């Protein structure tokens, strides 16, 4: 029985990762950790649950290793970004193996503007983007962006879940938005970037890599967002409706982006992509070392990437997997808060239209 530790287990992404392993039918002893007592209490798929300090706490690594020794954990999977980065930087000190990308790759991918600038230099399509450190910087950037499209996209350089993101159509909107977050004490001007608004379809490319070789992948299109209608940006990055797609251009752009970021890519690479006004898929970010929240979508449909990832980490054989389009296209994953989730194969709707 493989003994695995999953951090951030109180969050939906890690909980769904655990669910994927349970769906596999194989035996796992799973230890879940989190910094939130209440959220961790909800987790049903873990054999043991531990409340731990935040990753920035000086005792974090010591506590994690204590759990690893006590529970005889062999492999650790960090799901939240901050823990992915912390364990990547301290992998030699961790008393369990990981399958994380190189530290410099994780650092690059977690800095969205640095990643976009790097990818642009290498010819990977990305949105026109600028760093901002003052209202003057923002004004100059918007002057260039508004020549292309009458809307900009203001976002923090780090983070997830579309927090503090806002579509803007004027300098005043952007400046007031940043000052609002400054007043809250969460961000400053230097923490923001602004880029052109991409009006096209949005895709999510989930993939597993080993030593620079793509093992398997699948892309999906995000169609609706959980509580997107309540957010200023109109989205939340977590879809309530998504469907599998077969799009050669999306596959190509995502693959080039990962190989450009790390020619020896190893582990999980999830690429966010959106089409610009000309229909060109542009990379907006790469989530390295962790899965998208909806990893159980693909696992339920027949491509259990968390299971393959764990098997690779343990040096086990995996099935002969398709590098691209691991699942049929046009399969829908529908979910909502307190309503569960459902896989619709094709468009076999039970709803009667009149």
C-alpha cells in the first residue's frame, strides 16, 4: 500500500486529487494536511488528517517531516502554490520523495509577468502585458493596450483563483482598484500587472511530464464559472461547466510553453490559455507542480492523471497513454456548490427543451 501525504487537503483541488486516487481502485494510505481546521474536517478521503502551520511559518517543514515519519509517508504531493514552492525549495530536506518540477521552473511559473515576458521572448503567443509600479506606469501601459482593444485585464503577479483581477476600461478604474487593495493591506502597486483583454474562448490544458517528455494530456474549455456572475471580473477560474476539446493549436501552444519554461519538465503542468481577438490561443499562466481543481473530471471520464503521476513517482509502469486528447471531445463536467457534479458524455441531456 502506497503511503501518500497531500497538503492543502481542506481545499477542493486537493480533495479532488484524493478522490482521483480513491476512484482508481488501488489501495492508498492517504494523509491530509491543511491550515484550516474547519475545511480539513470536511475531508472524507484521507485516512489521517493533521492541522499544520502555514508554509511561511518557521516550523512548517519540521512539522511536515514529523508527520511523514509518524505515518511512514513515502511520497508527498503539495497542492497549494505556496506549498509547491516551499517543498520545491526544500526537497532535499523533506523526508519523503516528490515529483516536482525544478525549483527555478516553479519560481518562474508563479511569477505571471516574468513567465509571460520569458515566453514572449521565445516566440510563444502571450497577451501584451506590462509590469506596473505606479499610476504613471499604468497610464503608459493602458495607452498601448487600448490601441489594440478597449479593455485591459488588471491582475496580481502572483496568486490563484482570479483574486483581485478586474477588467478595466479606464485609468481611473485601474488606479482605484489597486488603491483599494493597498488600503486592505494585501497588495501594493508593485504587485500588479496589466495586459490586453483576451475576448476569445478559454482553455485549460492539463498534462504530466517526465524528464522533458510529455506523458499524457487533455484540454478542456471553460464555459461557465462558479459564482462568476458575482465577481467583478465575471469569472473565478474555477468552472461550473467545462467540456473536453480536441484542438491541435491549443495542444501545440501549451506544449511549446511548457518546454520553453523547462526543457526537462517533470511532474504536473497545467496551462491556462485564452484566444485573443484574432483567435490565436495565448498562454496566460502555467501552474506547475499541482493539478487544476477539476482533476476528477478527467479521472471520472477515464484518464486518471493523479494516479499516473503517483505511479511515475513510485517508479511503476503505467499504461501506454495518448500524448494528446486522452479523452473523447465534447464531454461535459457540470458542478455547483452543494449540488455535486455530473459527467455528461456528448450532449445526452436529460433536460427537455420546449
